């Protein structure tokens, strides 16, 4: 399926093609030396709360921006009339495929194994989290789904994060847009962003936003995490923006959730109390997992 990228009544017309099906069958690549962990057990209940026309697609840690098979994740920023939602398309696709099979085969004794695409063969909270910015209330909500074996799914609400950007004179052409450089220190990491005023949307991937134009690319100082624009989709008809509305999610705060995410990524077996299937007699949980959280504080 090809999606035309329109200029959204801005300064220039840009045409991209993105293929949402058939390109994400990838070889196994481990980005951060973590063991593969099980997917979340439940698919959350949702509620339609807004509508919009604009979806902005980003690649996470692409080795080749033109090849989705090299992405750690393919992520979507939906722009509604009063809020935005940022989520993993890989996770969404996995959930949707599973749900569609169950609906079409209600008497089936089993279901296809849910799986992810791209390079995602490890647990990452940035793939199984959704981020909602409600601009009418200035509130931000993160919903995080835990892997099988970890009790509960979690969410927290706080004010929309505000990065203290320092806009610089440097410019660069990225994805056909004239971009300007900005830097900030946010939650323990130094980030560089490239934004364009040609798309006057003060938003971006993950928690980023607040610049006088759309963030086209942003990365941390060590380039452990890079979010980069793939496409801008302007639909003729409005789509519904849904958020998680599920009483199985437990309310917490950001620092507690950050600590739990760290524990799960560093030593899943200790955090969950689980053991691998048919472990060897001398098996012990790994203690040398390399994990670099996006937020350090």
C-alpha cells in the first residue's frame, strides 16, 4: 500500500512512498545485547477520544532509512484536534493481526504466535509504551505494557514534558526539508534535534516537542537512540485517535515506572522470577546485560 505525502498547505510539496505491509520481515539483529523477552500477555482495551488527519511516521535506530527491515521500530505520531498519540506500529501490527484472527476464527483452538518485525527481538519499553499529549489539559500520559511474567501494566500522568531547547544557527536538509538545529539536556541525556518551520507542528517523536516546527530528526549525544522522519501522511478523511482505557493498568509515577523498566531490561529473570524452558542444570540468570535507558533520571 502506497501512501502519498502531501504538503499540508505548507511551503513545499514532498512525495514519499511508505509500504506498511510486506517489508518488515527481517533477519535477527540484536541492537543492545539483550535476550529476547516474551510479549505482553494482554491486549489493552481502548477508547476513541479524538480524530485527526495527520500521521507522522518515524524510524527508531534505522541503519538505512530507506529499508524498514533495518529499523529497531517503526513508530507513528497521530495528530488529533486536541491531543497527539505516539506508538509502535510494529506492536500495533502484532496486536491487530492477533485480534483479527480471533474475530474471524472464534472457535479456533489456538492462534498465530504474536511477533514483532524489524530488528525488535528484545524487550524495549519504548516499543511497548504509548505516549499521549493532551493539549487541552496540558497533561501527558505514558502507558506501558509489561512482558509476560511481570505483574501488572502501568501508566502515569504528568504535565506535558517541556524541553529547554537552545536553537542554533546550523541548518541541514533532511528528507527534503530545510531544518535547523536545536539542543537540550532532557532527563539525563543531551539531545540534538533538527526541526523544520515548513511543517508548523510543534511536536515530534516520543516526548519531544515545543520547537517552532516539526522535529524531523533527533538523537542523543551518544547516538544510542535516533528518531528520524520516514513520512508525513495527510488523510482526506479523518481517522479516530484512540487511547488505552483499561482498569487493568495500575497508576504509578514516572520514577517508579522508570525503575521497573530498568529492572526488567537489566535482569528479566530476577524481576519476574521466571526461568527459561528446560534450563541446563548449571543455568544462572545472566548478569552482564548491556542496556542503555533513554531516560537516565
